[in-house]
C-alpha cells in the first residue's frame, strides 16, 4: 500500500493524528457491540423475535468483513488518507440512516451499508499509525490500537444500555455523527500533506463475487438454520451448497490469480498462519461471550439494559490501564508466553462463569469480567505482533487486512453459532426438566402450593422457573466449552517461531 511513500513524513501533531485515527476506529469497533444490549428493545420495537434481532449484529459484521479485502485495492487507487476520510464520512451517513429506520429490513439494510463503508477504517488506522510513528515506538502504536479495540466493545454495552434506557435506541447510531465528523476533520488537517503513490491495479471481480456469494450464503444459513430446522429445509440445503461451491471456487481462484482480492498465499508464512488462527478463534470466543452475557442477564436475570452493560463493563478496565505497559515492555518477553497467559486468563474466567447459578449477584459477574480483562490486555498486541512478524514489509498491510477480515468474519459467525447453541441447548434442557415436573411429584405439588394452588397463573410461573433454569444450564455449558477453547489456544500459539520483532511497515522509516 503506497509502499514507496517517503519515510520522513511526520504529522504536525502526532498526538492529534493518533486521536483522530483512534476515534474513528473506536467508533467503528463500538458499532460491533453497541447494539448487543439494545437487541431486546430493538426487536420489540420493530416487532421481530430476538432470534431475528441478531441480524442487526451479523449484517454489520458480515458486510464489514467482505469490505475488508477491498481495502488494499482501494488504498492503492485513492491513497490511504483519502480512503480513511471518505470511509469515516460515509460511516457517519450510514449511521444516521440506521437511526431513522422504521422496520427491521430497513435497519438491517442500512447496517449492511454501514458495515461496508466501515471496512477500511481499522486496517487504514493501523497502517497510518505504523507509518507515522518511528520504528522504536511502533509497539506503542499497536498497543494503543489494541486498547481502542478492547475499550470500544466494553463501552458499547454501557453506552448502548444507558442510551436505550434513558432515550431511544436510534441514538445508539446518532452518537456516531459528531464523533465521525470530528475524526475526519482532525485526520484531514494532520495527514493531508502525507505523500501518496497511486497505483492502478486491476480489480479481482471474480474473487470478490465468489467471496460475497460464499460468505453471504453461509451467514444466511447460520442465521436461518435454527428457525428452519437446518437440513430438513430445502432452503438451508441449497444455501449450504451455494456457499460451499462459491467458497471452494474463491480459494482456487485466489491462489492462482495474479492480483487476488484476498492474498491467501500469506498463509505460507508460519507465524502468520499460527497467529491468525489464534486471533480469529480468540476474538470469536471474546465476541460470543460479550453477546451471550448481556442477553442472559436481561432475558433471564431481570437486568435492565444499563445494568447488563455495567455488569459486562469491568472487562475493559485492565486492558485500558495495562495497554501502554504491554506496548512498552512486551517486546522484552517471548510474545508466545504473553499470548499463552492471555488465553489462560480468559479460559479461567470462562470456567469461573461455568460455576454461576441463578442466584449469582451483580458483583460476582462484574468481578469475573474484571479478571478476564487481565487476559484480554495481553491478547491483542502479542498476537498481532506474532502474525505480522515473518511477513515481508511490502506484505504487512495486506497481512493486517487479511487477519482483520478473518477476525471480523469469525466474530460474525460466532454471533450466529453462539445464539443458536445457547437457545438450542436451553430448549433441550427445558424438555428434560419439564419431564420431571408432574403433579404426581411431591416437589411439584409443594411448589404449586407455595404459589397458591394449581391455577393457570401458578403453572405459568412454574414454566417460567423451568425456562430460567434451562437457560442457566445452557449458559453454564457454553462457558465451560469456551474455557476449553481458550486452553487449547495456549498450545496453538507455541507453534509460532521467534524472532517476533516488528519489521518496518509500509511507508515507515527503516
């Protein structure tokens, strides 16, 4: 990406440049989670089920992931700074349109547009930060971006909850307008003078089309599978076949095309391969946990959107405090050790949650989130550094874009699969528990007596208790499974090979 851009460019204010780039990234990452706690409200207001409500999350994540591979091509055609500013301003427009939506199809449509224009924001922020910081401070720049990446998903549920409870849900989108306009103005004034090399590279239309069809069809299959009873539905079978054929064609084409839209050849680099697997699976787990926890707290534990957001929020405290230190001191350690510690901490927090009961209090939920934050603080920067460490300097921007693309795609699929597993297991537990609820059972008779006798109201109350316990068991099982996933990643990260020192990035000094 404009690899020939002179190394000597320094913006008038490194601080302002960093604020502008980080704010736009914060806004974009915030939008992956700000709607999480508002989902029950949005679904209710627009008259759809909570299952269908997850389309608000997945539509953004999928379109965002599909747009990411175009970032390299667009930046070569427009220049990095111009692309970043345009993407930010279009994101502001799309956010406003989301806020004025009056139906679920309308909202999902504008979320798709929002995701598409948001695609270039994160990779461009990363590329420009690496380019304007001197090589010795590059770890700090990456750590700062990691801090934003972690702080935004945490701020999302709190802001989303508070805005939903205090105002109306459209304001979770309107909030982007002032932030985006300010970020675009700051980046324009600070980086407009940065030299740029425009190259006219042909567009890989076949690769792009097979990617859109393959990923789009797969996401529809994941989202609609539960409603349509999976492979007993012809719609799901046809969708799965279309997705499999398109993705197979995509992989074959990308490996043979001279100018692929996604450079899959980067997987021939060992550290990129290992680091990307850990980033994608680790982020997917992190995303799934932050989707299920607020939903469970609201639908089964009676929390308001604000309280659910506050219970989840302590996750962000330690990453925000520790990120500058991680950026400064991480290169002195074996990065595999730090990433391994991150996976151990996150895995342990999942096992702690697997001991939750329906009597768990707010403080306990919040403390486990705080503990998990220590793992998250050590996750992003070491994993990113490992996956970029063995790429040639000219491939760093493409590598960053590909890793971010797969990370976002992982988050999107995790959202669908997590909701499906959670609801499916809860329904299964509900069926098992209902079998033992009989008026011939002394325990059932006793429970009905305490509710004032065998009335319809008492039976409804009993069913509500069974549902709550079914979701409790499903939630516990989900966290137990996540704990083992993170423990497995400890073994995977040790397959990377040192050295992990950062190479000079695109447009950076040597």
